[in-house]
C-alpha cells in the first residue's frame, strides 16, 4: 500500500463482508422453507426472506466494488484520494439506506419489482451516495496518472450508475415494465459490471504476476470489448417471451451464446498471465481467489448461462430451478469471488503485515466453492426434473415441486457448507493474524506482524 | 493474441464497437416498446382497474414467491396465465370467483404444504388484481408457457 488514503477501503470491506454474512443467513432461512414449509411462515413469509437475500447481495457487492475502487485507484493514479471524508459519508449514506430498506422489508414496506424493491427514498439516497463516490474517484484519476485499468473501472462504474436511472422508470404496461427492467438487471450483471470485474482482475494480475502492464491492458480492452459486443444484444435472451417481436429470438440466440467468450477469455487471461509471470507473490490465497473467480464465473455465468440461453431450450426451462442454479453460481463466481479476491489481496497491506492466515483462507475458498458447486448441481438436477414434468408433460406446479424434495434438502445442506466457508473467510481475513515464522525466530522474540 | 494488435487499437475497437452495438440495442428496444403498445398487448384495455391491479401485485411483492412471464421467484406457480388456468377465457365469471376465493382461503394449513400468507385484500383490490391477471393473459408471448400448468 503506497498511499495512506487507500485505507479508506477498510470500512467498505468490513461492511460488505458483514452484509454478505447476513445475506447467507437469509439464504439459509429461505432454503429451510423449501424443506420445512411451515418454518417462520407467520413471522417472516418467504417473499420477505427472498427480497432480503437478493437485496443484501446487490448492496454488499456494490459496497465491495466501492472499497476495491478506493483501494486501487490511488495506486493506479499515483496520488492520494481526492477526499477521504466524502468517502466515509458516502459509505454511511449507502449502508444506512440499505439498512433502512432491509428493516422496512421486515415490516412489509417494499416495492414489487424484482430486485428493485427499495422504496423511492432509498433509491434516491443510493443514487446520491453513488454519485458522491463517482465524483470522488473521478477527481482522483483526473489529477493523477490515467491507466487503462482505472479508465475501464470508472467507465464500468459510471455506466452502472447511468443504467440504474431506469429503476425510476416504471411503465404501467407490464410488458414494457419488464422490457426496461432488464436495462438495469441484464446490462449491469452481463454488461457493465463485467467491466468492473475485468479491470479489478487486471489490477490483481499486474500486481501479483509482474507481467508487463502494456500486455495486460491490451487483454483488458479485448475482453471488455467482447463483453459489450456480445452482452448488449445478448439482452435478447430475456426478450423471448415478454410480448416482444420475434426477432429477439435469433438475436438473443446468437449474441447471448457469444457471452461465453469473454468469460472464457478471462480464464485464458488469468492463467496465461499466472504462468507467464516471473513474480512469486507471497499472497497465495489472493492468487487462488483471482484464478478461482475467473474459472467459477466461466462455469457459473458462461456454461450454466449457455445451457438455457437458446430460445428453443429456454422455451421449456424459462423460470424453473435451472435459472436458480445459474443465478447462484454466476453471481458467486463472478462478483462474490471477485470481492473476496481483492479483499484477500488488500487486507494484509491495509493492516501492514505480511499475508496471514493463508491456509485458513484457502480452506474457506475450497469449502465455499465446493458448497456453491454442489448447490448448483442439485438445483440443476431439480430444474431438469421440473422442466420435464411441468413444461414437457404439463403437470401441475405443486405436484412437480413435491417430487423435488430430495434436491431441496441437498441444497440446504450445501448452503450450510457455504456458510461454514464464509465464517472461516471472515475469521481468516478480519481475525488475529497468526505468526507464520520458523520456530527459532519465534524463540528469539521475533515479531512476525511488524515486518 | 496477435502481436499485431496494439493496446490503443484494442481500445479504439472497444469504444467504437460498443457504441455501435449500444445504438442497435437502443433502437431495437425502442421499436419493441412501440410494438408492445401497438401489437402484442391490449393497450386500449389497459385501464385504471388493470393499473390498480398491478399496484396490488407490487405492494405485496407477489413476484418474490411467484413468477410472471417466467420472471420472479420459483417458490409458487406461474401467474401470467392464471386467468387461463382458471378457465377465464371460456367462463370469466367463474374464473374471477375462483381466483378471489383462492386468495381469501389463504393460508391453507395443509401440513407440509408451502404456505401463502393471507394478504387481507378487500373486494375492490381483489377485483383489480384479477383484472390485472386477465389483462396479462392477453399478452402475445409466442405461446409461452408451453402448457396451461405454467
């Protein structure tokens, strides 16, 4: 860590991880309802659990991206952050608004558009906070060095804020409501958020592999180009059955199939740089999360997305547990793991100690990834059975759900494993740093944490 | 990666290409918006009652258990064709009574069955909600879902 103001990232990472833990709690509760339907059915109905689960995800991922930006931008721009005070105020507004929304949900105060359930005043506060964040970081970059990493990162964040404006537009016509709703949801997660992802991965690879910046930044532009060339028109795969013209079917088929390519390019990119790199970076856990993020997002977003993206397949699978399987592994692989990669990389530097608790951190990686993969497999099998019974044979929804109990039990089990991984990760990152020194150094009174 | 491609060339391709694809995407979306108004949905039947029904739908966040046109949570059944499932296309009065009766009967405390909360909607809200379902059933979705069961 070269600049004192990079420390601003610490409270962002801490809040993001606390909300991540809370998100997992709501997820476990909702998974429990699938197994024991009477669970909390009076106190907290399923819809409240689910909106809490999904909203916490979006809020913590964004706070994590903010933290990552505050951490890496000063180093890229080679200057201190424009205003740390503004950053803290911005975090307080964002986290406060998110908390107000979450508490309101428990009392039935919410909107009814998927993922955008926040009351209008919360949306306005989130927007103000987001704009403060953008202003602060744009000023930082403007006064310092402009690298491709920081330009692409800021571009992704600015575009995320711009497309968020569609959250305020809600047509009365349900078909049009959904048409523009995807301008936020799809364009975020299969478009501009991938710019954020690719630039943060590029930063991590530059730092950890020692490969020449020129090469990594060229890859970065190729990847984000592939993202938007495929991803914008790839929105077509959500426009098959919404009262849309038929031309979205060929467009969606062709372009959304190509959405796999940038994810595959990110895997190639990460591993190519890793093998090419001459540097043996001591933070092995951060390298594991970085490579893991590229791989799991390729499978979760790329492969599992491709599986049901073609219109003649999607006709049968649309809105089944197949979608749930894809959604879980895609968000986890691309964005949750990205946050854990940058946090694992940055925390030793923020705490000014050598990389610590690496074994525990790597255990948390394998436990979390293992749990998420198993969850994805069980939901995929559930989805295949559901698709066949309900969409091919035409059986009743509740009858079919009754046949899926075993999968839902295994999903709850795998969710518990994920929760264990999260706890280990939190302890590894925020807990006391164990000294990792040879015995003879310890014996002579050496202090590992002062290096 | 071809050695011939420089970073600046890659950057220019990114900006130029993205702009073109965005413009195509925006143009098609606007066309689709107009198509929905004129062709695929019944704009003239989108009256106050249907809009009020959409508000009931949103106020209680039905989408966080159910799907509508395949989007939402996968905990409860698909509702874009619930009007059709209750026979509304043939016998609208019976379908209306059936859907309202179902809403009023919640929660059905059958052991081991997923519970739907009682939302205590009044007659007018129930009617608006049914009007909304009836209107949604008229959207041309290219014959999705494949079966009446949703």
